[in-house]
C-alpha cells in the first residue's frame, strides 16, 4: 500500500468515526448552520473513484482541479448542482457528509460563500481532518467598482475588494497553483504529475485565453459594456481596459434590480450608442427584456462568471476554457461592436443565444 493510499484510508476512517460515533452532534451542528435551504446533490465528478477525493464549492475551481488531477487517482467533485449559480446558492444538509468524508475541500476563500465558511468552521471545531484548499490564497484583489453601493460589503478583511478574481486569467493562474499545492498534500505520490498538469493548464489554456481576450478588447472601438448582470465582471474590465457597467451593482447574483438601476443603464446605452448588451446566464432575463423594449438595444447575449453550468454544458464536458470561447468571448465581440451576432460565435450561436430564455 503506497503512502497516499494509507494516508487516505486513515483519514477516511477518522471521518467515518466522526460521522457515525459522533455524528449526532456533528451533522446536527452543520445542518443547523446551513439552515433550511435549497439545493440537492452536487454536480459533476471527475476521476476513477479509486483515489483521494476533493470536493469543490464553486464550478471554476472544480474545473481547475479536475484538469490538474488528470492521469492521477485524485477524484474531484463539484458540490454545486447543475443549473445553479455558485454565488448565492445555499445547500441543504446533504452536502455535510460529502465535505466531511472528502480528503480535501476546495473553496473560494472566506466571506464569499457563507455556507462554505460555516462548513469550514464546523470542520475546525470538530477536528475533522479534511484538508482545506483556499483557491484565493495570495491573490491581490481589485477594488470594487465605483458604481457599487456604499454599504455593499467586500470580502472579509478585504472589505471594499472584488472577490471575482478568477475572471482574470492571469490571477486564475495563482488559483491553479493553490489547488495543485492542495491536491499534492492529499496525493503526495502523484505530486509531480499534479504540478506538471497545473503548469500545462496555465501555459496552454489560461495564457491563450488571456491573449485571445486581449485581442478582442484591443480590436474594439468602444470602451463601455452594459451588462444586465450583477457586479461580477470587473476583472475583465480591469485586465483589458474596458468599463464594465453592471445593472445590479451588488455582488450577489440574486440582487434586486431597482428602477434607478434601469434609469442608469438607459443613460449608458444612449450616451454610448449601445445596440447589444450582455445578460447573466443564471440570472433573471426580465431587466434585459425591459431594456430591449424601452431602449435602442436590439438583443441581449450571454455572459457568465463561470459560476455554474447548464445540462448541455455538462453533456459536452465544458469547463472554464469552453465557456470562455463558446459563451463569453462571442458576446464580448458583439457588445463591443467587433462582429455582428451572426459572425461572432460558432455555427448557430446567434440563434441559440439571441434573447435567450
């Protein structure tokens, strides 16, 4: 039995004891923290099921994790159910056992997903040895957009900072390194492969995405983008020199749209002669439809902060890379005026996504 297998078995035994022998207290404690909330079983799973298991609280980092873990026994599971946005979702107590039994828990750092923070605190309080992997460790956060409500909270000690760092492919590279470090802790016998995979993903995927985004924004004649979405896209604006104007100025995808938000968006649309806007894939379509009815905007197209996946994306095995090229990039080509909707994406893209439901 190799080192990682023996270590994993010992860890899982301790967790089983915690769940069975002391579970009344532990499971009740975490369920009580989570409250009466929605959500069921998690989403996708990668790996053979024969090795260490890491569970992820957010789709982007699940995807990074599974790419890093390729050709190793490490299994990576996405806790967010398919079709749901990873920021604002609250799981029910069925997630408790998954986190406790996992060898590692990949999360987005403190004060972003309250349920994840509560789960981490419970793990610490009950001395459960699930290895914690903070995907945000060591990453410099950007200031929140000037349009943000004064009372809007930032990220814990980084109050006033924007937590959506992974939209910047360059910042995402540090996250890949953080996850590789964490997975190497639970699978030390496969550390070399994990680190090689991380380096390959950074150089072959994230660097290419960065360069292709840069080309799109360099070619644009306009420098303002109106999004009928929450305040999640500033890192793209910061990286590529474009002003992202979110309709919902708070950080949560469930944020309400106020009449004043619509008024401001109308002004931006008129002043910048905007004909197309972006709309969050996992957010309400109602405000975007209103802007189409009441302004010169002809249509809205999809944007997503890589926070969730649709059923057909799972079927096609889409991750961060595929979503960038098939969803976000074509929309930015259109809203920036670089290309017509028929030219922007793969065949059928305009028909699928124009004023999508």
